[in-house]
């Protein structure tokens, strides 16, 4: 790129550039969400901050549109906007797909409900009801009485055996960003996790460290 | 009823083996046959049960027993053949239930994909649906639209921007006439065969609906 053209780019003080730390955080959250078998906590504050910064910068880019001298600057900033918007959408979409997949187990388990944002929880409930009605209308209402429950195979089942639950013992790629001390793998096996260590291991022993952000899934 | 659950397996195979992006038409006939198989199993199971109960009652007349439940267990234990028959019938119904639910769930997944990829229901898919599935589609459409709306939801259309953004502009070719459309640069006629350079985000809806196609030939860029 011609350096003389690029000069206006570094000066971004007039606009409101999205705080780059938040972008990193959201990228990490999206990666974690993509790789973890269960639904993770919704990063409300990061999403809110980025959303705010994005709207501000979108307005700023729009204001630049009339000024032809600022064309390059406008293009660079609008590309940045697109990337942030893509990231936000990717994050929302990844979560939504998981929520649909595990809707039944989320509705049944309060521990998961706390991890969803308000609108996600609403969506989850509505989706579960919709799917339940559909299954009843198409199949369950035509079955003998003993076999009608939605979440159980028969009325005699001792637990909800038709609910799809996240498989917490699947293996994931883990990277430690912090010294986490020892992690208990099972009764007699302990793993020392130090910074920058890489593991391929079961998700479950690491779940609490993913939640605190001491390790990340890659 | 020679092969238990075979029809259900056929049903599921039909949808699983179909092209991933397409929805095979709803096989009402086969679903009905599976339901009748289930009913038959249930009737048979009831018959076995009532025969056992009958025997018990005649036994009970002779000797005193504690409770009905224990007596029932005792009745089936005395006759392993009946107990096995009951288990087979119940397992067959359970298996058929699972197969039917999987069939419907597979179709639901495909219907949802249609909503994410095409935004509106193509004629060919609508014809393949049962009336209830159409209703499900429309309800799901409403639910998703509401979740993505500005006022009640997150304010992003998640069905767009599936791929990470590349250039600001893309070269496209019009493959289906769409008349005059308004772009940020002004109104533009989309006539079949025309090669254009459009802002990527504005071209995207037309790319999804099949009006435009990405033009990768370098000489036109």
C-alpha cells in the first residue's frame, strides 16, 4: 500500500475504535463456545461493550461518507466494522445452535439456565415448547398411553432417558494461559498445569478452569 | 410382523440417505404402517397380560396372596414364556417410538436449515412437508425472526454473514432477472447476464436468494 495514502489510518482518536481487548475476549469466548461440549456463560458485558462501540463506529463511518478525502479511512473502518459484526454474529449463532441442540437439558437444569442471557432463555423455552408440540402432534399422541412422554421412553423409565445431554467426557484441545496448579483427573491421577501447557484431554476436569478463563479451548 | 421395527428403520434410512440439503417428501403411508405395527404390539402385549391376570385370579381363589403387584410378578415369573413375550412387545414399541422420533427430528433439522439458508420456504420443500411440518416451519420462522429483531432480540440477522468478511466489493454475475434494485450507490437494474461490482454486504441477500452468483473470473474484476 502507498504509504502516503495510508497516513490518515493510524489517527483514529476522533472515532471510537472498539477496544481491542474486548475483541480478543470475544474471539476467545467464541472459540471456547465452539469447542466446549456444554453451553458456557454468556459474556454479556463484552458483547454489550462491543455492540456499543460498533454502533458508534458505524455512525462515524456514515458521517465520513460525504467526505471524499476520507474515502480510504472510511473503507478501512467499515471493514473493521464488518469484522466485528461478523464476530458478534458468529458468537450469537454458535450459542443459538447449541441452545437448540440441548434445549431439553437446559430447560431441565437450572445450572445451565443461569448461563443464558434473558433473550436466549426465552428463545430456549419457546423452542422447546415448539419442538415438543411438534413431536406430540406428529408421533407421541398416536402412541399407546404408556409411551407418550416426551422426555422419557416409557412411563416406567426411572429418568429422562430421551433428553440429549452434553457429553462432558469428550476430548478437547486445552491451552493453559495461567498457572493453574494441580487438576484432579480421577481418584489417583493429578495433572500439574503450568502456563502455556497444551493438552488433549477430557473436558470435564477442565470445565471449571475454562469458566474462570485460566485455560482456553483451541 | 415378521421383522420387528424394520419399517421404522426403512423410514429413517429414507431421510438419512437423502441428499443433505434436500427434504424428501413426508412418507405418510410408511409412518401409518409403523403406527399400526405399534398398535399390534400393544394389543398382543395386553392380551398376554390379561391371560396372566386371569390365571392368577383363578389361583388366588385357591390360596391367599399379599398384594396384587406381587401376585402379578409371581404370575409372570411362573411363566417365563409370557414374560419374554411382554418384554419383546414393549421393547419393539419403544424402538419404533425412537425411530419415529428420529425420523421427525431429522426432518426438523432439515427444515431449520432451509430457514437459515434460504430465508423463505421454496416451493419444492413446501410440497415435501406434512401440514404439521409446515406449521412448525412457520412457527420456527417467527421465533427466529423475533429473536433476531431489534426490539425484542439481539438486533442481528444471524443468517447473514456466515463467512468471514473479505473484500469490501465483490464481483457478481446476474443469473436471474430481478429488475431495478436500490443500492447505496443508487438504483441499479439486475438483468440476466450482467457482470457487476457491488458492496459485499449489499450483494449478500441476492446471492442467497439465487439472483446473483459470485464471479470468480479475474478478467472481469
